[in-house]
């Protein structure tokens, strides 16, 4: 399996339930194997960079920053910071830096290794997705150790975002598996940011395998923003699995700009009436990268609502992938589900593969999906240049105008302007 199964000693090896879960993940991954073009869910995204045997999993010895050089440490790197206030939770080279987060009253946070002892917390692990359908989430389970449990209490409304800041330094082909378990209790409201950043050579090679399990209670709301800006040769595979209860709301936006191979997969289950979700994204790429945005929204109850807006800009010999699915169960009457994907191709060698899907087993629904790819409008370019704007500047203006519709779905103006500036 490309050296991705390694014999290392993980924290919690003396907990039988945890070791059994890890073994289940290992067996699931070995049974599924690495996805191939014959794997339907992965037929457009080839995991070509995972065939080597030289990825390294570092054992956890101390909970201190593992950066080798102080000047590139995520704790001091000023480029790895946010231009607005946030409650920061930092990870460095796949390890949680648990002395870097200070959260307000009503918010509980524990390193995952400390949360395993609580049966109520442990019971939530792997309950938001079917491990046998997600090979990399199964692999993540096999190395279940690093991450955080976060619970936002009943009716707590946070005054600023919680930011998960992931830093990777170059010099070692690290393989990191991180799992975050997030619970919003009834009436809670919060914003959460994922920001992936690197230091060192732009062509650093490493593999980040991330799983977020999110449970949104009744009348609770989470705005979730992700920015994937990994090194040009990195691999980034992430699954965000969400369950939403009655009148709960999960709103997400993802920007992908980095990595050689990346897949951001969002799976949302609207479990109870009046639950809703908005899953929006932008991907921008060049070179030879492959960036995959995959969404799956399940309507299991009546009066639920979902929307998806995905915009892509692809140049060079890069490849963009969008797979979007809306599933409507037989009992999910009077629901609405909408999906729209648009992409710009900036070169003759750029490629976009699109697979929109609707699975409808109810008869009182409103559903739509649309997908299209095209080039920059030559007439619009000519018009801008005729007004004295240079060719490259005109191209950039049209690109920014094209993707801005997706950026405008970000409600927080400070977060929106920061993401647009990256």
C-alpha cells in the first residue's frame, strides 16, 4: 500500500476499544486499497504520488513543536497568522500544539488522546461516515491519535472564529493523520477556520490526511471556512463529515490553491426537518496539479434545504475535478436542493472533469443542477484593453469577477477579504 501502513507505537495503545477501532481502520484500508481509475468515486482523481514507500510517520514523544529550525517554527512564523482575532488551535507537522489554544467559557477542548477515555466522546468517533466507503478516512482511523475534541455548549454564541492552523515545514516526507471531533450543542453558534500553510521549499513533499467529524445540534449553526494552500508537491486528502439536526445549519466555503494532489470531500447528512446546508467552494490551479472538490448532501427528512456553488479556474496542464451529489430519501418531501458548478479553462491543456448527480426518491421536491466550462470572453478582454488596461491585468480582472460570486457567500467580511487576498 505504498508504505502507508507502518508499524509505529501510538498513544492510547493500552486502551482496548481504541486499539480495536484502529485495527478496524487498518483492515478497512487494506481491504479497499488505494483508489484506482476503476474506483467510481475516484475515477477522475489518480493517486499517482502515493505509490512510493518513503513517507514517514513520526511517533509522538512530546507535545512540543517539531519544527527543526526556530525561524520556520509555526509558533513564530508571522506569515502564518490571521489578520483578525480568533481562538487559535495550532498544529505543527501533524502534531497538536496544545499550549496554543485558550477558549471562552462554555467551550470544552481536549486533545483527542485525552478524550478517548470518555465513553460519550469515544462513541462519536467514526459515526458520521461509513469507513468502508472512504479509504483514506479508514487509513486515518488506523493512525487515530492526533487531533482535538471540541464541544460548544448549549446556546453559546462565540464572538470570534475558532481557527485550526496547520503548519508543515519542509525537509521530510511526512505523513500526518489528524482527526478533529466537533460538537455544537442545541442553539450554539460558531465560525470555524481551517488554514493549511507550509514553510521551506515550495516543492516540499508531504501528505496530510485530515478528517473532521462535525455534529450540529438543534437550532445550532456553524460557518466553516477552509483554505488549502499546501506546498506545490504536497498531497492533501480531507473529509469533512457533518450531521445536522432539526433547524440546524451548516454553512461551508473552501478555497483550494495548493498541493500537487488534493481532494476536499464534504459529506453532509440533513437528519431532521428544517435542517439546511450551503456547501460552496473555489479552486484555482496551474502547473500539473490535480484538485478535487467532492460534495455529497443527503436529505433524510422533510423541509430540508441545500445549496452548492462551486467555481474553478484551471490553467497550465492542471486538472480540476468536481463531483457533486444530492440524495433525497423517500421521506424527504418538500425539500429544495440546488447545485451549480462553473469553471474557466485558461489554457488548451487545462482539464476539468465534472460529475453532478441527483438521486431523488421523493416526489414533492425542488431540485436543480448545472455545470459548464468555458474560456475567458474575448470580447470582454478586448473591451478592457481598448480602455487602456494591459492584457494580463484585464485577464485577472475577468477571473476575479468570475469567482467573486462564490466569495460573496462568505458572510464574515473579515474572513472574506482575507481568503480573497491569499
